[in-house]
């Protein structure tokens, strides 16, 4: 697994301090992106949290996920959570070390009081002393929140700083990208009131074999709650590795409802991803689970088509200019502003997601803007199927004839790729094993690239011919 070293530097450690007017929570920021460019320590908020105990529990839940490997448990170095200021809310995000759980706490406008929310994205320091202090926050304790440096802090070049260097696996980057692509296909499947949510979540196992259970489990709405089912019946939602919802226990007593999201089921028993959202006073905590506890998001292949097209890359550059840390990206507005079709805007958003520039909020069924310190080229370099498909195209290994594409692989084997109602199937072992459940195989991806190239040549020829007339 390819890794790079992610260095984050803070002016000081984040801390919870007591004062005459209540508790003061200072979350220190690292270098981050803002509307005015990259800043060393951007400041996104200063004011009060309207539900201090709930917010503290939510932050701890996000930190729990960042510090945990749910599959094949071992010591894990966590990356500090990412915070994004979207003008009307603060979003705290993290990814598990095993790349199978994505967590996000959205502190919404009703959860904040007394200050404006800035725009931008960076990491925030969450250290062990802070975690211990947050766990002791009482329900009635006034809590002042500062995200970013103190206005009165004196900055010097050689002043004391806190530096952390943590390994950043490439699969974490791909996981952030894949999670938002998959979540964009979810719909609300069930909503449980508080009492039923507590009953259901407390009934789940806390530990599984080898650190996480293996195999798909299913639940289906029943009355005001959920009941288990052995099959992927219509309306069912996959609950893969139920012990991975343990972080929700942090906020369970504060939750007013539990919402469950998942894709429409088309038959079969293969596991699918799902999202579990605890509705809290003024905020939401969402955990998105990969299709299997032993399977991270990084290999799902949902971003491959967007990465493989030059058109999406060009469109992404245009759309990126129009983003402004919106809490809710309106595809129709972007289409009107960019002159692109809504379909091309969505493909561009997927492309931007590969470099961490957009996420997806299932509660609002919309993308949101943020800026992670990654780049799309890195995602391409470390995606083996994409590299293999480009190599096949470069080697002229693809032949098109009618609705069939023939691909001669490096070992001389010939694979046939067929178009079945817009879905490319293949005669290779990858397709036989996954049936498209983890994105296209390298042969189908190569055929799609060649078909798009041929269509572009034909289109350009028609335009040129029309101009000649």
C-alpha cells in the first residue's frame, strides 16, 4: 500500500479551558484552503455551541473513527479530523484506518450561536488530553468554541508549534472519493424515532470475528423500527459489519431520530454500502459503511469512468472555478452558470471528488464544497485498473465492432466486452466475480475510452462538415 507522510502543524495543542464565563474549547487549525488562498492557520468560527454536551460527544465520535481499524485491528495512527466552514455550518470529517468507515459531524446553524462561520478547509488538532476533557463536559456547561487561532495570540516565526507527521495511505484518498460517489446513489430508507433507535443500536454486536464481522446482513423497516432479514428483499438496507456503528453510541442518548440510507436493490445478495445518521439538536452525525467490513471503499471503482474521460477533466476545471464553499451545491445552478448539461456537471463533481474537493450530504441529497490536500493526478497514478486500461488503449489492444468490443490482453487472451443496456459486461474473471459491483474491469474501461474517443472524432467531423456548408 503506497503511503506518503502528511505533516500537520499547529500553533499550539487544542485544549478545553475553564474561565469565569464557562468553558472555552479552542480547536487549533493547520494549513488550509480559504477563499483568499492557502493560509497557515485559518480561523472559521468563534462563538458558542448551543448543545455543548452533544457537540462534544459528536466530536469524540468522529475522532473515534479516525483512530480505529475495524477490520484486523491493530495499532493505528490517526489523521486529525478535517473541518470545513461552509458559511452556515461546520463539518468535521474523518476516515477509519481500515478505509471502511467514513464519519461526518455537521454542526448546523441552530447548533451555533454568536459568531459568523467562515469558509475553507483544514485539519484540526484532536489530542488525547482534549478527548478526556471533552468526555467530562456537562449538559449545563456553557461552551465557547473557537476554530482557529486566538485573535490575541502573538505569532512569531520561531514560536512554539505542535507538529504531527502521520502516514497517509493512498487508499484513504481513494476512499474519500469513492464514499461520496456511492452515497450520491442513496435514498432515505427508514427513519426511527429516538426510543426505537436506542433499542436497535443497543441490540447490535460490539465486536466481530477478527475485529469485524464478515458477510452481508440486512434490515428492513417494520412498523416504527427495523427488523433483521436474511435476504436483500425490496426496501431492505445492508448492515455490513454492524459493530462498525459503535461510534454512534457516543451520541445515542442525545439523538432524536435515526435515519438510514441505502441504494435501491436490484436483486442478488451481494452487500452494499449504507449510511446511518443520528439526528441531534442542531447537528447530525453520519457514519457511512463500506459494503463489507473486510472491504474498504478504496476499491469500489465508482470514480473510474470520471477519471478516464478528458471531457470530465476539462469540465471539472470549469466547475471548480464556480464553487465557493457552498453547503449545498445546486447542480441546476452550476449547469446554468457553466453552460454544461446537468449530466456533465455531475460527472465533473465526481471528478472533483477524486481530489477531495467535494463531499456528499445524504441528508440534503446534495454535494458540498471542501478542499482536501490531495490531487486528482495522484488518484489516477495509484488506481491500477485505470492505469491498466490506459495501457491497453495505448497498445491498440481494443477493437470495436457493432455493440461488441474485443480486447487482447498482454498475455494474449481475448476478452469480449458487450453493451447490455448501457452497462458494459466482460468475459473476464473480474466481471464473473463482481458482476459490475465494484466498477468496470480494465477491459470494459478501455473499451469505454476508445468508444468515447471515436464518438468525439465523429462529432468533430460532423461539426467541421456543417461549418463547411
